[in-house]
């Protein structure tokens, strides 16, 4: 009987101290919109979230990058974060389908990310009589990074705490029963 009541107490304590998870912030608007067709190679990307993004001592830990479809090279762009809006001036010189990838830290401290696609259709300029062509310089490509490793440790630690709360009373009862015998 004591074993059942101890198990019930351990289960009740686990349920009582399980706090509801706070939802992460959400992207509510993105420019250029997904599947948009742009005709200008220079444009402003603007991402709007439902809550202010986390900025600690001027550091945002936010990223925005683009790549031409079929290419493996992501190009990182400079960003500005003001309240719940991330903006970036993007300059692209080649027509085609592009992937836009973003990653920010939400107001609850958790990273959130996403991707969007758009098409750039630049007009081919008429034969220029001027011999000097503009020089376009693109930022250096960034390498792929895997994410989610920090959450694995969190879930392992959480599982260990839950198992400890459940099995510690059972171990104590077995130990006490062995001493009495």
C-alpha cells in the first residue's frame, strides 16, 4: 500500500511541477513574399515577428542568407534588428530562383528559423556603349551549420530529472524494506 501511495505522490509531484511550454515567437510577414518575382537586383528583405527579437548587449545572433537554387553556397547578408523587425539590404546580380534562409533568437531565448523562395528576373541590358561595367562584390559564402544540438542536451537532462523524481522514492522504499527484513 505504501508503494502505491509513494508512486502516486511521485507522479503527482511530477505533474504539479511540469510547467506549460511557452510558445516560440512567429514570423508574421516576410518581404519578398514566398514565390515572389522580383525585377530589381537590389532590394530590402524585411521579416516581421509577433514579438521583439532578443538583443543582448547589441548582439542579435540573427542571420539572413541567400543562395541561387542549385548552388551550395549560402551568401550571408548584413542585418539590422529593430524591435520585432529584421531588415537586410540585398544585392543580387544573377537572374534565377533563390532560397532565402533566416535564423533569429526569439524573445523567450530559443532560436527559430525558416526558409522562403523567390525568383529574380533581371532585364538584360541593351548593348552598352560605355566600356566600364559596374563591379558587383558579393559577401563571402557561409558554410552549412547544423543546429538543434543544444536542445538535445536539454531534453536528456529533463528526462534524467523526471526519471530521478519517479525512481528515487521507489529506491528509498526498497532500501527501507530491505533494512526491516
